[in-house]
């Protein structure tokens, strides 16, 4: 656990020092507006560029992105919190969809998590 925290901090510092995730530096002093927060996305091109330059894995890059996104959001505002929570739940569902497959094939053709609809994409 402590090693993971140290790894996260060093990855964040390394990504920011190399010029990636510049939007995070913009919002560290002032919190972002909700519309701007929703528009921040991690593209596959960014993942490939960071992986090629820094040799971080895709999961490490996504983890850094999520930590920085959590840092700039105003989590006391319910809109920010719900948006962030739904993004994390969707990522976890997609990463573990094989475990959900038996439930989806039996009698649940669709999955709802916190009233958010997730399509069966198998």
C-alpha cells in the first residue's frame, strides 16, 4: 500500500514535469467549473504518447489521470462527486465485465449501477 502511494506520487510528478496533463496545473490553485471538468478526457493518443515517452503502463497512466482529476474537482459539490463516481464505476465495470458475464447471460440483459445504464457489450 505504501509503495503504491509512493509510485503514484512519483508518476504524477514525472508526468507533470514532462508536460503531460497540463490542465491539472491550471486548476490546482482554483477549482474547475463543472462543464470544464466534464470535458477533461484521456484519449488513446495521450496514453500512447505517455507510454512511449515515460514507459508507464496503461493502468498507471489511467491511475495518474484519475488522481489528478480528483484533485482538481470540488468534491463537496454533488455534481462533481457523482460525475467522478460514475466514471470510476464505469471503468471498474468494464475492467471486470468477465465476472459480470454469468449474471448478464442468465436473466439480467442490462446492468444498472446507481441508476446508470450500462449496456451488455459482449
